[in-house]
C-alpha cells in the first residue's frame, strides 16, 4: 500500500516537464506565533521564533523570485498569526476571487482582510455564503476543482465554488486530522494543463474509501507518497510544472519527483510547521 508507485514507469520518466512563470500571494510572517490550537500540529505551550519564521519564509520568497515567479505581498495584521498561510485567503481564477469564510473564530477576521486586498488589487470579489478555507481546500487540477471537506471547508461551499467558476467539482473527504486541508494531502504537479494531462501526488490514507477510489480512477499516473513524507507535510508543495518546491524533510517524495522528471527543491520551514503549515500553505496562486 505504501509503496511509491509509477515513479519508474517509462512514460513518467520520459515526460517533458515544462516550467511556467506563476503569480503568487504571500504574507511575511512578522506577527507569527502559535497562541491557539486549531489543528494537531499546533501547541501554544511550545516556543516560537518569529525572526526565524521570517528568515525561513524569506528563503521561500526569494526562491520563487529566482525561479521567475511574481510574488505579491499582503501585510500581516497583528493578532492574526495564521495570516501567513495565504493559501487559505481565497480561491482565484481569471481575476475572480472567491473569498474565504473560516471555520474557527480565531481566523475569521482573515476573510475580510484578504477580500479587501483582492478588491484593492482590482479582482472581482465574490463574498462567500458558505464556510470555506480557500485554496487550502480547493485545488485546480486541469479543468477540474478538487474540493476537500471533513475538517474545514463545508461541502456546500463545493457547490458554491462550482457555480462561481462554472467548473466540475470533485468532493474529497479527508479523514486524518493531521491532514485537515486538502493541500496537506494532495500536491498539484501540473499547474497549467487540461484534465487529460493533469497529474498529482497524494497520500491515499488521508482520504475515505470513496475518495481514494475516485482519485485512483482519475489519476492513474499519480505519485503516491509514503506516510513518512506525508507526515512532514511533504505534499504541501508548489509546482510550476517542472520545479517542485517541497519540504526538505520529504526525502522519499524528492526521489519520486526526480524519477518522474520533475526538479524537486527542498526548503526548511520548520517554524511555520509549528502552526501546521508548509510551502503550499504560505502560497496562494493568483490566476488573472
Ligand atoms: N494554523 C493554520 C490553520 O490551522 C494553518 C493553515 C495551513 N494552511 C493550509 N493551506 N493547509 O488553519
């Protein structure tokens, strides 16, 4: 079950991986700390080091820019330590930003803060009717939106996101509290492609049986990561189609990516892991 699959299939090895420049939103973690616990990774009794969080975050920011990506910044609001996880701030396709409506009271003020940023930048903002945590639970894979539920985003937000963007939405149910957002259990490897060419990596055990069946049917070439790599939030990663920025701790995933023709680049975000987030959580894709 936990064996890496398909990393050695000849079609995967011979595939030509092409990077494309991306546009991201990030938030410098100037007020990062852990003062509450809304996921199993967070422990307010453990010390955090804000300066180290900023330094690690800066490594990621600089890396994106060196890869040719554009990174916009939103200011962190004091008292909203989780704002650094911009992936949860909304879901953006074609200049339309579907706003977030957070599950937990501690993060609820982030919803309007991100919507204000989108409005200021000229995005058309859609106020959310239903609880959803943005790109933490909505992943655009090919033409389809994969949508997570179980811990955070409510399933009625899946219908909402589908009607806003006029796309097929596939509901996936998460069952392991360590993988409470979809982007902790699935990595989108092909950001710019259609359904026929789309590929992902994922941790099957993070999903219920029906979701596992659906993922296996849709993505027969997917990389299945080990529980070990999943457990360091290795899947919480960002691909430009060739370069895949991952946790430097996810050694098995790194080898699988390389075997499949990608260029994995490891970064250490240990401080941000104390809040239960990794590379992807700190990155929201802006699709103009
Ligand atoms: N502490 C944050 C929370 O529990 C972490 C969010 C991580 N974001 C993500 N896209 N997975 O909400």
